[in-house]
């Protein structure tokens, strides 16, 4: 007898506004008398004119800009924005960028109303009573943050990277114009594809609970990313390819494929250490860790690994171990083909990082990990050793 699908509630309040020249539609979804802060990252949104388009669409509304939100947004930077929000009586936020800018803006939306220490409130997942409304204009498809209530930020002083989840953090709307991704550096396109792929895997590759709808949906997304990902690197202004990847990244983490099924997230949690201590991009950490997690957890993930091997990679030959080995190897090769190395040593990370990572996981009470909560320090060490 298999296990039953879990009970679940599903609610997603984010309006998706998809397609070419949809920034013009901002006028319909931001209150006419809003006092707006536009947030963005390193400056490409300004350089390529997206910020100007947003301001034009907002017409006569009062607007101020806040740039410089880092990849893996920094707490200190975001707190400067919170001060401005309070001083200027901002009542609507618009994030222009990828997941980091959107996550950072979610923090600003929440921290504006925190009583007491904002970082403590955040890491303790303090229930939110009120947040500033926010919308977003997505320029980098990767995290799916535009259609969920989760945000991850970093505290560089404490060397910590931690997430917060709350229904009030769903953006009111998300504008997805695939043409805004034409100018992205190849590395960021590759990161986005791998990020979306691993988001699907964290919710799919666990153990079966008769979640047939979620499984087929997840497999469809994985196949799509495998087919379209490499094209996105060689055809940067192919509208159809970019639209497909953009929509896949949103679908990967808007909650739909994760309802009623067990979820893993071990690759993410361990990966936070590599980002905060060694400066790796989020997707680079996932490319390193996921194949090792699948390998070390092959017994508890056996049924799903065999299903993944057959349905996603078409592997039907060989015994069970051979099929599982092939599926893990093809996953690794896919990440490598997207230009993301799958071993820590490729990034010149010292072997001492293995001990440091275990200490990090212990310090922030992140262990045990995995869908069965059976990844203790010993298994985490195995995963990191295999990843080295």
C-alpha cells in the first residue's frame, strides 16, 4: 500500500501579467495616489531603461528609487531602504529585477512594521500583522519569488543566510516580459535555469504519495528546462525560448507542484553556507550539492529516483542501481552543460570548508535535513565530501 497525498490548502493571490510591453499595465494595478519606492539591484535595470519604463508607466505618482540591492540581499542595505520608507511615507513598493531584489523588497515590506529588532523578528519567523504592498517587474527568471510568500536574505555581519515565509509576502502582481531577459549575461541565464530545475527537484524527488498531478507537472517542467535551457544560452533573443524559461521558473516555486507532497530542501540549506562564506551564486551551490544529495539519499529516494530516471531521462535499461546511477550522472552532466561546475574544488574552495559547513548547519539549528529529517551531521558530511 502506497502513502496517500497529504492534506493541503492552496491559495495564490499574485496576479501574473505576462508578455511583451506589459510594464505599461502598471498604471492599472498601483493605486493612483500611491507614494512608490522602486527597488533594483546592480544597475542593469537602469542601464537598459527598465526603471525609466516603470516610472513612465506610473505617470504622476510620487516615486523614489533605491538601487544597489545585492545578489543574496544584505540586511544592512535593506535596513537603509526601511529608513527611507518610513521617512518618506512610502506606501507601495515595486521590485525591478530577479529573486534577490524581490526577496529584499519583501523584507523591506515586512521590516517597515517590525517592532523591535528587525533581524530577530525575521529569523524567528515572527508572525506578520502588516506589510507594505508590493509588486514586481521580473528581469531575471530563476527563483519564482515573484509568485510566492518566501524570501531569503543574508546578514553579512553574522555570516548568516536565512529565509522567512508568510502569506502576506506574496506580491500583489508580477509583470513578466520575456524581452527583459534578452540582455542578461549568459551566466545569469544558466543560473536561472539550474535554479528553477533544482526548485522542482526539491519538491519532486522525495518519496511517492500518489501525487500524480504534481509528479506529471514537475516532470513536464524538468523536461522543458532540459530542452530549452541550452537554447537560452545560444539564442539570447529567442522570444519563445525566453518566455518558456520565464514561465517555468515561476511555476517551479509558486506552490502548485509542492502541495500535498513531501519536500526536501537539503541542497538549499547546505548551499547557504557556500554562498555566505565562499561567495558562490545560489544556483552554483545547488549544482554542486543536488547530485550528491541524490547519491547519499538513494535508498530513501529509490522509488522516485527510478521514476525520474525513466520519465525524465528515458532510462529503462539496466538494473535499479545502474538506472539510478545514470539518472544522477545525467543530472550532473546537464548542470555542467549549462556551464555550472558540480564540484566545490572547481571553485578553489578548500577542503576545510566541509567542517566549516557542518558547524554552520549546527550553529543555525538547520539539522536534521531532508524530507525524512534523516540527514544528520554524518550524512551532511558525506554529501559535502561527495561534492568536493
